[in-house]
């Protein structure tokens, strides 16, 4: 809601590792200034958008997957609470709302 980390890198594992490194650097910087993210003991991380309470995280990945796009994926997306977007051989997976969904 207030912060967006964007990592564009080939390889999901490498991209996730880079994002986690950036998040750790951000947390250390905030702590050095006496600040932190707002967290509630029952609700988790607090955000402007109540749909993102809890994990307060939205992730997305764009995949070059022309063969995968030939299949119906809507039911899979719903079961995994993911948003799926298609376009020109690309599939974008992103997290949906997390309110009320257990991690």
C-alpha cells in the first residue's frame, strides 16, 4: 500500500532472493531510525486496504508459458487464491486478497 519493491530478473528463485535481500535491507534501515511496520497482534500487518491485512503482501510473477496458456487455468487460480492474467504468450500470476485466508 505504501511501498512497492520491484525486482525484474530472470529466474524466479533469483528474483525472490533479491526481493528478500531488499526487504531485509529496508527493515534494518527502518530499525536504525527507530521505525517499523505497523503490526497488530491479531490482524497482522496493518495496511490502507483491509483486503491486505495480515501478510500485507502482494507478489506477482510474469511467465513466458505459451503451452500452459492453452489450458483452462481459472479454477486453479481460484483454488490457490491467485489472479491470473493472460496476454501474448505471457501468464501473470499475482496474489489475491488475503483477508480471512490462513497462511
